[in-house]
C-alpha cells in the first residue's frame, strides 16, 4: 500500500459494499467465448482474459504488460508488481505463448493501435498491429460514434 496507495479502499471495497462483485476462480470460463487466465505476480488475483470469436482469438493482457519496452525486456517489472520475479515469469510465459500461437493481444496500457501480434526478436519480442482485426464501421458505440 505504501507504493501504490490504498487501491483496495479506493476501487474494490466500494464495489463490494454495493454488491457488485462476483468472485470467480482465476481460470473460470465466463461464457462460451470468454475464459479467465491466471496471470500472477502483478497483484493478487491478477488475470488475463481470452476471448474466442468466430475468426480469431485475442488475449486481453490487463496488467501483464504496462509498456512496450517490456516486450524487448520481459524481465523488467513495474514498481506496482507485488512479486516482480513472478510477474516477469508470467510476462515471458505469456509472450512465448502468444508468439507460438499467433493469437492477438490487446494490452490495457499501450497506446493505439493496441491490438497486435507478438513475434520473437533476440531475447525479447516485437509487436505488430493486428490490422486484420480492425473492422471500421462494424462496431458502433452507444451514441452512434464508431
């Protein structure tokens, strides 16, 4: 809490008190196309989300990655990781899996275009935007902007 501030009191406890939290196992299947994937090291219970569509799969990486520089050096954790070594292990394991499978990822903390694919480069990885997943005009946000 010294490093990060009291994010539990700020963000989690109000949602729990309002009855808005449903605790699930870190590997739960939330529906036929959505599955949680444990991603330990950053914070307790950290997970990624694997979404399977009709044409592709995508991993929403959440806090596994915070900056594109971590692709070049996956062992570099942020100050917010409660277990930097485990976080680095999870990051490298995830990036290896993404490179092996060709599954796209959507990192929560990258600037647009943030959906992309991972390839190996030396001891690190590269990131290429997944332009094949972009479908202009197909998904329209509430209010008509798309």
